[in-house]
C-alpha cells in the first residue's frame, strides 16, 4: 500500500530495504505507477476516447484538478486532443530515454523501469544502491532527461510547430535554466564534483529523488541549495513536483510590485508573464496555493 501510494503520487519514498529481491512483475508494476502518476491519472483518462465522453466544461474541471501550475490552457481547441498530444510527447520522451539507456549498454529491463521512474519524476529505484549502480554516462543521460521532463510540455508543442519566438519569450523556461546553471555551478565550487552536482540538481529540482551520492555529507551551503530546489520544483505543466517555477516567478513579480507601490502608491503596474497580463484570479490562486502549501508544511512538521 505504501509503495503504490508513493508510486501514483510520484513521491518516490520507499520502505523496501531489499528492492532487488522483488519479482520482475512487481518491479515493473511499481515503476509503471510512477509513469502513470507523472502526467496524472485524470489526464490519462481524458486522453482515452471511450472512457470519458464528457463536455468541455467537465473535462476542463478535471484538467484543472490535475494541473501542476497556476494556469490551465489548451494546446488545441478541444481538451481531449490536448490530453492526447501531451501523452504523445510524454510517451515519446520516455521511449527516447529508453533507447538512449539501451545504447549506453544498460540492461533493457533496467532501462525501461528507470525510464518510467525518470519520466514521471517519481524516483523509484530498482537497485538497492539506486542509480549509483550504473555508469557515469548512464547517470548523465538520466540527469539530462530529468531536466527535460521538468520543462513545461507546452514548450515541446511549440518546438513541433517551430514557434521559436514563444520558446524564447517563455520567462519560466529562462528562470528554470538559470536555476540549473547557477545551482550546479555553486554546488560544484562548494563540493568539487561537477558530475555529482549536476545529477543532484537535476534530481532534486524535478522532485525525482534519484541519488548517486550522500548529499547529507555535503557542506551546509550546498545542502541549503538542495532544500531550496526541492521546494521550488520544476516548471508548470511538467511532471515535476514542488511549488513550480511559474508560481515562484509570479510571487517574485508580486514582491517587486509591492516595493514599487511603496515608492509610488498611485502607479498602476499590472503583473505580466511572457508579456501578457496575468489575471487577478490567477494571482489570487497563486497566493492561496502558496499559503496552503506553507500551512500544510508547518502542520506536517509539528505533527
């Protein structure tokens, strides 16, 4: 029960001390729950033509319930087609990771299950030693794909449409890349290992939880960066967890606006994201989400 709940919610926590002793069928199902939970169970059902024949309003509410970001949008006019496009992109990236790992001489069974866990950013390992059991090249490939799965999937749709302008204008993507570069550089300087720093940043920022070293032994400065990355998480519209980079970006923009209004109270300065005005409803939703996030976190610690 613990493993399945952890799998479908892509938490990745495990109470199995000897995971390698499990039968392959159980290992497969355990990892597959990570993959299915990554994009979201509701999105999965929306993508199936015969399961849910609902109106757009009902489908939109289901999508909003599953949405990992402050705003929910459709890539195409119908939500069902949007869900299918998302799953095609998701499945294609998973397959590409599987092929890459096999080419890097990882056993096919291990490659498939690690691809499931990486795609859903769930982090279920199938070795007692985790990802540390594999080669540096295989670890690097997994780290790179973790970062790809942490990107808003709308970006990949724009890539398919060759809409370079929307990709370049995306502020969330720019902040996401900046976080990766700065965090990796700072941890590398502090610990002296680029490989360990890059893998850990990729794993923690996307809330996957894969590990190749005991970062609890790192200096306090690096551990603080790891904790901050864990809270921030990946981009909205990705399989990663955390508050999401888009929400953090909007919170920072609100803080900046608050300072400006202290200086010039009467000035009207709407908050914009990707050069488009963010609605007051979205701002309210972000603030509410963040408030509940902090309250639940504090209550959980006390409990």
